[in-house]
């Protein structure tokens, strides 16, 4: 009587083969994974979790997709920071992880798993993360100069005025969309 292979063991086996092949390649080509390769120890498990989420069925799959995308995006942010030696950017890059990666996980899972009701919230959450990232980058890099680079005086004034205008427009749109029953 033949039994079906367990999916979890299959993924674990594939993961171990890939990690072993990566280590072997590093040894044969004399690659220094300790300098720039360490973020892949975060990226690859994240991608693995996401892959399991997309191929598995059940309620837990959505949570695995979000966890996987969060891990993978965290690893990618750390990889970019490691390559550029710009760890100060974490002051605003966190927005790419939360809420950005959460939204990306919802969006991708919704598309790949045939759950269209997750696509719109995924887009909104990802967009929120991108906007927070951009506003943070403008503020921390351009105004504060956290990485040693700053806007000139004129650019700083214009960017500050633009941020104020965008915030005021968002407040006005929010207040204008309120219905009378909302103003209790």
C-alpha cells in the first residue's frame, strides 16, 4: 500500500537541497556569503513560507502568505542596506515591511490563490506603506539629513510646503466625505 508524500516534507527537502547547493556553489567559487549573503537567510525562508501558503489550502494559508512576504521584504530591505551601507534608512524603510509587505502578501495571495476579495485591501495596504516610505525618505533624508545628505534651503521649503498641502488635501477630503450621521 503506497502512501502519498507529505507536502511539508517535500518543501523541506527542496529547501535543504537548495541551501546545500548554494553553500556548495559558494565553496567552489570562493564566494563570501558572510559579507553580503546573510540577508538571504531571511529572504529565502520568507519566500518558502509564501510558496507553502500559495500551494496549501485552508485558513492558515493567508497568514503564512503575509508572514512570508514580511520576512522576504525585511530581507530585501536589509540586503539593500547592506549593499549601500545605509542602515540609517531603517528610520523610514520599516514602512516597506509594515504595512507594505503585509499588503503585498495579501495582494499576491489574493491573485495566486484565487481570492479576489483580498486584492483591493492588499493594494491599499501596500500603497499606504509606499506613501509612508516616501514621506519618511523625504523627511529623514531631505530635511533631517540622517544619511548625511540634505535638501538645499529652497528645495526643503518646497518639499515641506508640498507635504503640508498633501496633508491638508487629505484632511479636507476626509472631512468632506463624512455623512451627517458620522458627526455624533
